[in-house]
């Protein structure tokens, strides 16, 4: 589904999600995965949703000038979820198509958007557990991320070029059909 690119990635995500939830025949629920998320083992049982604890507390310890932090804060404030668990742990989310469509129809297009901050309004799964952030970036330790109680990792170009990429490529030596 080709879409015109937006100036920043969060606008691209909102546009892609809007196209999906408005597509004829879209399923009632769906798992949202980003292109930098990895399942480290076969998913043979339902896992809870994973979150980062209350949004306000999590964001208080982050750089307020970071574009991701700005998008998460703007979305959580608009949704009224600053005191609720923040589902921006860089793991898959089970979402309700109709709920997400309704939210996107009313969300201000000039406001930064982070879908995980909408989870309380758009979820199809449970509230889940605070299990930390699967994202490996900067100085994060891969060993620390592997010790989190979840079967997922996430990365960025820097971590993919380093220990995360080496680890995932060792686990999955054959490229997926999307990497060929």
C-alpha cells in the first residue's frame, strides 16, 4: 500500500495505521510489529502485553527533546493516560481495528503520534506487566535486555550494526523473505 512519505517517522506510522484500519476487510484485531522487533523464540503461548510503568514516571527520566519522547508525551497527554502504564516497550501490541480507527479519526494531525501511548483506548489484549524496554540502543547491554522476562528484542541501526545484529543473525542465519 504505497503512501506519500511524511516528514517524520511518527507521521508515517499514523498514516500507515490509518490506511490499514480503513482498508476493506481489515481484521477485527491485529498484532502490531515494527520493523525493528524480533521474536527470539517460537511464540507458542499467549504472552501478556508488556509496558514500562506509568507514562509520567517513565518519561520523567527521559530527554524531553528526543523526538520519540515528544511523540509519546503528546499522545499520552491527548489520550489522558499519563498516569497509566505506557505500552511503548518496543514489543508487539494486540490492537482492536475499530478502536484504533475511531481514535485516529479524532487525533489531531498536527500532533506527534506514538501508537503505544494509545493502548488503553485501542487495545484488544490485557493491560499486561511491567517488564522493561526491549529496545537495545546506545549503551544498552544486550545481556541486560536478554534478562528481561519477555521473548522480544528491538534495535536501531547502531545496535543492529553491533552486538544486537550479531546475536540475531546467529539465531536466524537464513534471511527472512523480507530481507532478500
